[in-house]
């Protein structure tokens, strides 16, 4: 896997950015830029397993919340690649990878830093599409003022 990192400055509080990342309606909007129809199943709580699933093709990943500081940081470890809306396992493309989201607020602006492992064959796709997804997070969070 290849580690990638992206960041963006958002003119909104950490709380608004956090909510934009993880509330169902807004998560579906920004995550769908990466994988159409993506939604989350489960509760974002340390130690829990959550799933990110594409409603378009039923593929997804089951992740464990390794570390969570609400409103500031989350570290996810991908435990299984899934299909059939999370009901069955599939090839191990993402399994073992990690993904983290860090938020730092200063003077009314929040810097969001995302670091994640990506399969090498998807590196170019993420270079193009992840900045678009973060731009969508920015628009959604700033609109909530």
C-alpha cells in the first residue's frame, strides 16, 4: 500500500467540519465523489467496527475505530474488504490499511488532514479525486455557518 496525505483549510469550526465528515447526509455527499453512493454503517466509537459501503455496487470496507478523539481525530484500520453490502468478504485490496482524519482549529479556520493507505493501482485515481472530495467537505462545512 502507498500512504497518501491531503489537507485543506476550511473556514468553519472543528465541530462543523467533524459533523460534515461523519453525519450521514453530508458524508454521502463528499464520499460519493470517491466511490458513488458511499454511506457508513455503525457508530463512530472507539473499539467499534464500522462499514463504508457503496450503494451502487455493494463493495466496501469494514474498519475498526482504533483511536477517537471526538471532534479532533479518528484512526481507522481496515479489517476486511466486503461485497454484497458488507455481507461477504472479497479480495484483500484495502485490508490492513489505515486511514486518519485530524482537525486543528485556529482563528476560526480548521485545517483538515487526511492520511490513508491506498492500493498502488488506485494512487492516480485518489490524487485526482480526493482533493475534489475535500473541496466538497469545505463547501458543505462553510455553508453550515
